């Protein structure tokens, strides 16, 4: 279970501050949750080494997951794959792959479109990130 924190209330999935999980991508037993990258990174990233991971072992939210195509436009064009993404090993995902991407969807998509087979990532274990997973409520 995650540490105690007020439940975030948002009117749109795009307002969730971190890796958003809902619907098919929800964690077991949780309707809406997210990984808070701003809480996780200062604690877990310093000193972590990069690991080469095969792209076929990575699941990421699809480009239209938030109601728009995230793989076109200025944000996609400026995404630079030389900056490593963030992966969680063993985190449940819809395709049951080894890794779940929690940051870097556009960079991953660019790598895939270029035909890359693998890339460097920061990899976390599911047990490490549990304290940084919080629930949220979608209000409409």
C-alpha cells in the first residue's frame, strides 16, 4: 500500500502529475492511481546506473490513451531519445511484458519508428516504487 497522501482529484487524466494508471492499465485492485515522479526521482534516481533493455520487452501507454494522438505535433517532434526513459520491472501491464514504461512514451515511440532494438533506461523494481504510487479520483 502507498504512503498516506490526500487523494488527488482531477477533471482530466492529463492533469495527473506522473504516470497515470486506469482502465486496462490499472493496477490490480485500484481503479485510478499514479506514480509520482516528482516524489520518486529525488529518492531513487541518484547513483542509479543505466541498463540496456530490448524495446520488445517494454509496455507503454499507447499514443491515443489520453484522447489525442501524442505521437504528432511539437512535443513529439522535440522528444529526444538520447535521454533515457524510466522503467519498472515486474509492474503489471496489459501486455504482461517484463517492463512498464513510466516516463518517456514519445522517446520510446521515436526509437521504435527508427527500428531500434534496444536502448538505455533507468530501471526500478516494483517494490521500490510502491511508496510512490498514489490514488486519484477522476471528477467530471
